[in-house]
């Protein structure tokens, strides 16, 4: 079956770095997405990885290892506004997104 | 990035009535639109996938006669919740994908919070 696993909740300190892990099992693979979702709002796109390696975009970076079925989202210089849920989604061979349950990130001062 | 506009953002309706939610891609042509439902503290649940000009494909367990989806043009898809009941109260989100590349990100609408009283 298809499955996306990520931690339910994480806590980090303002100004610090946090890494949110995601493991995936999909029928075929056409990329791995990360979205940010603030409470009561729709998700917003953060990153897309389809090749192995690290993609850096400002304070956020995303890593993919296809052989391990593993990705992580790295957030640096955390700000209070980064408190949100982070959703990992794998795209299968039919170009459908398989969603994880989301990781709620709590930032403390 | 591309813009997807979803309307209305909030709606309250009485039990038994129908509610229509619109999803528009404002600056690109969306061959595929997805409709999701999200329960509190839960992940997004895909309800159906619609391709322009054809019938929507519904996920298992989603009643197609209750959740009517129409994707009449490359810029507009609608979800109509028919004969709404309180258990239909939820956050509904649409997303749209362009025509250029199947691997492109899906752009999300703002979401619609439906409350059935």
C-alpha cells in the first residue's frame, strides 16, 4: 500500500534549526512535496524534490533520498510565524498526491 | 506563483439545502482540479479529481451524488454539496494543476469553511 509517515508534533526554539522527517512508500514515484499549513488556512507550497539531494530556498531546505524513501524539511533561523503544520506528500505513478498526516511545529520563544 | 481563487471562504447553511463552492485558476489553465476535505487536526483527504470536460473521479467512500463536481472549463471547477447535513461541516480545499508539466506543484485555493446548522 501507499503510505507517508511523519512525526505528529515537534517543538523548537525561536532562532534555532529544526528538521522534519518524512518516509514514503508510493506506487511509483514522481516527486516529493512539502507544504506549510497555518491553522484554518489552505496549504501553501514550500518545495518539490524529484532528484536526490538538497534543495535550498532561503531559510527552508528540502532533502530527498529515493533509495531510502526518505525526505526531510529543514527550517533555519526559526521565527514564531513558522509555527504551523508541515505536510509531506508523495506523488505516485498516476501523478496523484499521497498525503502525510502533517507535523505540527510549535515554536517557543 | 499561480493563483487559485476559491469562493466563498466561509458559508453557513441550513440542513437540507445545497451549497456551491467555486474554484478558479486566475492566471493559468488547469486541466486537473482536485477537491479535498479536511477534518480538524487531520490531514487532507482527497475527495475527487476532475479533468476539464470529463466526469470527475471520486475516491472510495465519497458519494458522487452528494458531492457534485463540475469542471466545465480550464479555469473553473465547482463542488456542490447537496442536501447538506451537519456532518458535512468541514474545511473544503481545491487545488489546480497546469497543463505544462504533470510534475508541477498543485496550487491551492484559500479553502471554504462550511458549517451546516
